[in-house]
C-alpha cells in the first residue's frame, strides 16, 4: 500500500469488488433461459407482459406471479454495430458485431440480441428469429437471426 501526500493529498486506492444479484425475477428469467425458454412476467389486469420480467406491474403496482413463455419470433426494433473482436470470434465483417433490440408481440420491453447473420442487411421492422445460447462460461446469450426460412 503506497500512501503518500506528495502534493498535499493522500494518494491510495481502495479495491472495490461488487457482486450484483439478478433479483428474484431476474434469477427466474435466467434459470428458465438455461432451459431454453424466454419467459416474461404478466399482469392479467393490465393485459401486459414484461420482458425483462419484473415482480410488480408498473401500471397497477400489482405483484406479478404469472409467467408466460415468449414466442421466439420478434421484430427488430433497433440495432447498433460494435467494432472489435467479439469474445467468441464468430462474427464476420472484419470483427464487426451487430446487436439488436428485439421486441415481441404483446410484450412490453424486449431483449438485446446478438445478430448472427446478415448484419450488413439489418432493417428496422423486420421479423427475426430469436434463440439463446448457453456459452461455455455459463452465460446466456440471446441471438437473433434474419430471414429464417428464406
Ligand atoms: Zn397491472
């Protein structure tokens, strides 16, 4: 530990390690994802489902105990490109990776997904197939695929 006051101030560092929990809804969401299911919490009074799921409805504040499976087909709502090598090196276009916000019919919110094909041809509003991969380190990655079945 180097504690000095060369310029009239104490210079030192404090190591800060944080561990964030997923929370109750987040933990269930990721446990379901490990089994291949994308789940949303649902409020029957407001007729809304939430993704990422939450424990309370933001409209009526009712506790949400009902969960519904989300169809793995959504609409590309927005996207961005990230330059640089991805950690799993499966992108093309000179290390450029595309990430998309995908929204689902009848669901508030959406998922950020890595686009796995045709990243040069992304268009807002197109239908994409969404799936998930469990990576070697146990992390869940949501992926979107353009033009499935064409
Ligand atoms: Zn509600």
